[in-house]
């Protein structure tokens, strides 16, 4: 049995950037499809899509913001898993684009979407890398109390998503 090394790969992002990490196929087309999907969901958003292609072993990237293109490419390369994609956004929240991203024909799964510090858990074998998981933010340590629930519901209403 061949050994597997497991690493936690830090995703680099700016303070106000959002990141979405997932898996897809047909890299030469899907990279551009991901970019178009985000643009169609939120006009004016700054976005970059980077996707790892198994052959010829490189990162494809499409974007409308050079800084986000560099971050998306750097994060995708650090993950190193074929068919992994990284979307970097500024000016939109993942909730605004998730349906469009999921509906891109090549998308297999979305592993995480956040503005929090995050890591991608990567397994490394003789053949290559695989995404094993996504660590989003910090460890949870308590259950919400009534005051926390009130504050959460006020925030949700403020950003346009009331309970009922």
C-alpha cells in the first residue's frame, strides 16, 4: 500500500475577499464558465476563476481583476489537485453566486465558500493530490444563546434575508 501524506494548505486572500473552492471537470471550458457564472449572478463583481488541469499539468485562470487572478492561481497551485477550482471574489457574497456556480455543467461539488481564514486539507500520493476537506474559520466552542439568536436574526433582516 502506497503512503498518503496529508497537509493543510492555507488559502491566501485579502481581508474583504470571498473564496469558493470546489471540484469540476473539463478544465479548458469550465474555468471560463465559472467566471461567466459569477459575473451573471452579480453585475460589477470583481472575480477570478482558477482551475487545475491534469494534462498539461497547469493552472488555467480567467478574471477581471489582476490581484484576484494572482490569488486564485496561487491558491489553486498550492492545492495542486487536478480538477480543483478556486474562485476569488470581491463585491459579492458566496450566497449570491452559489446556485450559478453549482449549475455550471462541469461542476462536481463545492467544498467551501467563505470570507474567513481557511485551509484546504490535501492528501498527496504518488499519483498526485486530492482535496480531502475544507477548514472554514475557527473551531466552534459554544451553542448560541437567546441574545446571540436575536443579534443573528437582526443581521439577517438587515442584509435582506428575513426569517418569514
